[in-house]
C-alpha cells in the first residue's frame, strides 16, 4: 500500500481579456499547404471552421504580456488558492512550446527557462526550488503533473507548482485557416504529497506514450502558406487530418488504460477533462471510449468544454478548464469530494497522456 497520495491542493488560471471573434478573420486571405490561394470565400471557411471545432471566439494576450508573465499570473492564483508559502515549493515545472515571443516578433526566447523567470517574478528565493521547463506539445501540463507525481512518490519532492501557458497568437500564420484554432492562456496547479488514506483524494493512475515515427511532424514549425512571405520566418503548422486520425484512434485507448489501471469502472468517472483542441474530436474521444466498453449511452454533462469561447491554448486548456469548473464558472458541471475524473491530452510529438484523479 502506498504511503503517499499526490493531491492537487490549489488551482489557478489567467484568461486574457482580449476577445477575438471569428469575424476577425473575415478579411484574411487563406492559402493551402501548397501555397495556393483557397478559392472558398472567407465567410464559408469560417462557417465550416465553427461547425467542426465549435470555436466562436478565442482570447489573445495583451501586447505587454509574455508567456512567462501569463504563467506567473496563473501560478500566483494557484498559490493563493492552496494557501501555501511559495518558498516551500520544491519543483517549479513550466510546460510550454514556444517560449516567450514578444509582440510583433516571431523570435522565440527560451533562455533562461520560463520556469526560472516565473520563480524570479514570484520572488522565490529558496535555491532548493528547482525550476525547469517541459516541451511536450499540448499534453505538457499533464506531463508536468505526472512528473511531479513521480518526484513526490519517490520522496524527492513534497510540493510542486505545475504551470501550462502559451501565447500561440504570436506564432500563427495569418494565411493558414488552421490558425483560427489557436489562442493564449495560462493555468497552474499546486501538487502535493499527502499521507495515504483509503478512498482519499489523489492521483489513482496514469498513462502516457510518444509516437515518433511517421507521426513526429504532424504538428511542427514551418514557413507561411503565403508564397510572398519570407521563408525565414516560421509558424506553427498542423496536418489536421493526420492529427485527427491519430488522436481518435489512440486517445480513447489511453483513457481506457488509465481507467483499468485505477481499478474502477467507466461508470465511476464523473467528468472527463480533455484538451480543448476541437469540439468534434473531443466528442469523438468520448464516443469511442464508451464504445470500447460496449456502451452506447453517454451521460449528460460528462465533458466540460471551454473551447467555444477560449479556443485552443495548448498546454493551458486543461488546467484552465478545471479551474473554471471548480470555481463555479460552469454551474452545470458540479464536482464533490470523492468524485473521480479523468484528464487526457494529445499533441505534438505525437504525445498522449492521461491520469485518473479522485477529488
């Protein structure tokens, strides 16, 4: 029997104030991956985009804020929520993918680590608080939680701060219709080791994998689809169909693996907190998972979603969504002590991970 449980004791997020509706893209000229103009009118492209992704608007960070600053704002809220002294944090883990990108620039700044910048901004003096970054695609925040769990169970750390933040608005190609998916945001959690109690709160199980053969460059960095733009400037690029086919096959299996490792039934899961990448894809994950169990009826309100208003902020989507639910921003999604939830994500790598958690 384990002596320690890994518990989320604080949660916080920062949602940028700049709201960007789909109409923002009406004046854009879109090109395909072969750098050919897309003949479909922008109005039709946007209509189809909303039907598939569910996104009506997204949030972009203010010009004066960087990814590390967004992460600091979310981290401070998680610290306040947990009611802890930040000097007692043993591991400060920052999940992101593109570093700090100043407004008006596509130059990524990764040195020093964003975690080190957050530690400085939070004013943490303790040298034993180890600050480092994780680059793991959209599943980065979950991977940070799993890493914190491993350190805690190994007795190396007692308390960790795990942050996920991104300013994707600064690395998107305005001529790529897939760019409408992406947004900015930050979420953070305090993760602590607590004495084991039967039926107590904590991580019950986890699952993770990396497929790095043909899947490696499904999400990558590449030049603009507009042939008149400099080939020296790169932007986030996504092979949407390939990502969808990969994710719809593997994510449900990872969630099933996680549920089985926890020794619980599918019906024991109260909520699924999934990476907010695409409404239809997330709905497909749940349908496929229930099908694996021979179930055709999916309970209502099983899957909270924030993508309609917040878009896809990569590593920030899951902690932000969890914060919203816990703090009553989604009244239809209530959680109570003892409820079991599943967190799962998929993204660049290609990487997939999940964990079961008892509230």
